[in-house]
């Protein structure tokens, strides 16, 4: 690891490759890139060296390209700034594909720099060569085979311009996502002096524009027009029984505007933690945390006339299904980034406007209906929360639902929480209370996979320089053990909480659990790894603690780099979830 400092430097005129690569990296730094993950290789030496020597860019060397891709993705998601991942040619580049598709679906700014053989060495059996042209298909916002250029005025300016364009497209025009720049280098790959290879004489080619990028893209946020706000205000006024639904998005500034909108309209807020609205120092009195358990019952008394959604659809399947079963409800999605996140196909309006500006503008114009609606939601939420607490209080052993209740008491202002897909993200959504804590909740929910979670959390910890919690199952840990290598060198705390249920616990909630014989289910879906988490921690020189009760959790998580293991039983977990759902339904019926 290394970095950071000024982004003003001079082109490295050692040879053609060092000049072209340093010009590109110089522009990336001037655009704002501050984090890069680099994997070792010969063909990528020019670009890796340029990144390493860039004062403004912090470089982390990650041996495994798949892990490096997710490390950069986590860094980009934590900061909102495009991060770079660089690798050599051949299958190394192919190993970036899982992170690329996650960045695509999740709208995360990522710049992949893949070294390649020059055209004359392609398709003739040269070593470590595959077809890297448009390797990632439609998953990238832009692919550019940057080309083999001389280090003259045209070549250096071209590399600078490609860097600026790549940064802008990764940042979003309009939707953020990955960009793939393929860099074909001829010999010499090492920084050996070659006289006469750098012939550029233009100051613009050699030095660019100083502190400024060669080309800057100026974004004027699409504030909603007055006519749009007026029309939506009328619809809100005609629908006193409305709800504000907040799904995954990363801007912490949205929470305050949504809270003001809820106060103005009298609407409840159904916000999953990764919306950055469930928790924080904004007003939380309208946040109904246990909406997943409420939605399972589909109470008629709480059926909304209008749904106003910010961010993606929440993870909760019961909420998705309930909203999809309300075709008469007026559904409005606020999505400035060009997505089409409407799996129910029932949205009447998609507003392409800045979410904070839209929520704030509506809050200024809207008028609240009667208080009965929000009070009914508060009563329902309070009753369900009490039922969950009572059920969890009766347990002696630690549980998956109880873990997220307990973690809520550990998180502090400034923390980053990176949660794995499968059961952890679902249980976090269902059981984490609305808390006055300014923590940042992140997840790789673009493709909903467990791949790369540890690497992503390590990247987020590196880029944010904040204490970071990673919540995963045992299979998620095993799947991405390579990410633990990056965790060793972090300067900020990374605390990994592993729910060890001996395999794939989520599959017990699916029809396959009843339809398959036990031996078939265990072999194909249960898939216990049989690996010792303590030995995994020791292999990567990380602290390890196994907690027997949730009361031990705060002390176990006091270490800076630690894997905390929580042992639970998969089948008992299913029964616990069923008991909680039954208790919540009874409490909801009594409250309404």
C-alpha cells in the first residue's frame, strides 16, 4: 500500500509505455481517483508502476484479481468516487468479471484497467493471451481498447482524454457503473530507458492542465421542476394514506429530507438499513423498522393509497409482494440515475430528479392528513417490536435474529457496516431497530451474491478509514478467504462477524428443504464446508473469538482486526423465524 499527496507530476519519459501510462494515471488522479487495487503481472507493469508512483493515489496490492476487483468495488461504494482495479492480461482480466457485474447492477463506479498483448500477438497462440475486446459485454458503461500509440503529442493527449472520459462515465452519465479500459503494451514492459521513444513537445500533452483534468464534466443536478412538484403534491394531498419506501442507496444526505417529508405528509417511512434512512440523527419517529413482519400479514388497515419510493426496492420479499398486490395504489419512484427499478411493473411515475431536492421540495409543499394513519403504523410497529423482543428474550443460546439486535448496540457514529447477501442482509432488514447512530450501511446487492464480501469490506475500510464491520455467513467467509489477506494490512479496524451455521442456512426457508431427501439437501444446498473458522483466522494472522452469548459480543469486537464467530443451528433458526412471525402476527392483530 502507498499514497497519497499532490496530483501534480510530470510524464515519466523513461520510455513510450511509462509516458503513456503515467499520463493516463495523472489524469485519473486529477479527476479524483484516490484508491487503486493492483494485482501482480508482467504485462501490466507500466500501468501498475504509474499507479504506484502517483502521489495522490493509494495503492493496495491484492494477489487475487477476483478479490482485487471487489476490494476496489468496496472502496468505490464507501466513498462514491470511482476506484481503479488494474491487472495483467489473460485469465487475470476474466477474474474481474464478478466484480464488474456487481458494479453494473449495483451502480458502483469502477474503472478496470486490463493490460493486453498488442494486436500482432493476438490469436496466434502467444502466451497469456485471450480475447479481451469487450470482455465484459454489456456490463460496462464503456469499453475502450485504448490502442498502441507513440508517446507523441497525439498519443499522450489520447491517453489523457480516455482517462477523463472513463472517469466521467464510471461516475455516471447518468447511471454510475464500471468502465473497462484495455491497454495493449509492447516491449519494453520494464521502466528501462529507451532514447527517442518520447517525442511529445506540447505542454498540454506532457503536463495536461496542471491541477485540473484535461476535460472536466460539470454536472448540474436535475432538480425537479416546479410543475412536477405541484403535480406530485396534489397526488400526495389526495392520498392521506401513503408510505415512503426507502431502498438501498448510499447518500447519507437523503435521510434528513425524507424525515422532513414524512413529518409534512404524515406518512410512515419503511426504510431498510442500506437506504441510510433507518438509522441516523434525523427524526426517527416515523421510521417503522419491522415492516417486513408487518407486510407478511398484509393488514388492510395499513394498505397504502400511495407509495413514494427512494432508492432501489428493499430486500424484503413480503414488502415487495404486498406492494405488488396493490395495483390501485399510486406508486411513484424517484430515480435520478436512469434505472428502471420496478419489478412489480406498477409504477405510475418515475421521477428523474435529485432525490434530496425532490424530497425537500415536496416537504415544503405537502400538507399532512389526519394523524390516525401514522399513529396506526406506529402502534403496529411498536407491537411487533415488543413481540420480537419478547421472543428473543426467551432464548438462552445466541441467534441470527438476535445478532442484529445486539450489533445495533455496538455500532457507533462513523462506522461502516458491510453486510453479506443471503440471510444476513435479510435479518438485518427485519431485526435491526431504528437507531440514532450515523453508521454507513453497505451491501453488494446488485447481483445479490455472496462473492467478494470480505474483499469489498476491506476496500471500504481502506478507503473510508473508518471502523468497518463485516457481517457474513460461514460460506461467505470461505468463498472469499482471499480477501482476508488485504485485511491484515489495514490501518483502520475491520471486525468480521461470522454466523457459523455450518452451511447455507437460507435454503431451509425454500421449498427444496421439504422436497429433497436430507442427504440430497445437505450435499447440494446445505453444503457445510467443514473448515475451522479459528484456523482460517490464524492462517491470515487475525484475532479470533467465538462467543457463546450475545452479551460477549461487544468485548469480542473490541479488537481492531478480528473474526468473531457465532455458532447457530440452521434448523433451529428456521423454527425461530416461524415463531417470531407468528408472535408478530398476533401482536399486529391485537394492535389494529
